[in-house]
C-alpha cells in the first residue's frame, strides 16, 4: 500500500521507462524537475520554490541539471502531511 497519494501516482506514471525482465516498469530512482512536478501534481515553478526553501532534496549534476531522489522526495512530502495519526 502506498504511503501517500503521490507515491501511488508515481507508480502509475511510469511511461517511457525501460521495463524490467518481468514486464513491469520500475519507477526511476532519480527524477527530473518535470517528473517531480508531475508526481506532486504541481507546476515546475512550485518545485523551484520548494527547492529554494530547502523543502526538497536534490543532486546537482551540473549548474543547470538537477535530479531528485524519488524516495527522499516522497519522504519529504510525507513529513509535511497535516493531521496524520
């Protein structure tokens, strides 16, 4: 069972990914800004704002190329969930 709605959406949005031998596409370990925005159902500008506030973990591959660790993004969002029991 997914930990959050974002995780279940990510599992569904695995188009254009290489398939494993079992015929099931694995979600990528690292995500682009566009993929993070899609996962969270927000705009790229919102991802930029979250990044500027230090709310999302990121790996800088170069000055302009960023990759977001998928599991760390999901954990960061889960920490922001309000009213969880």
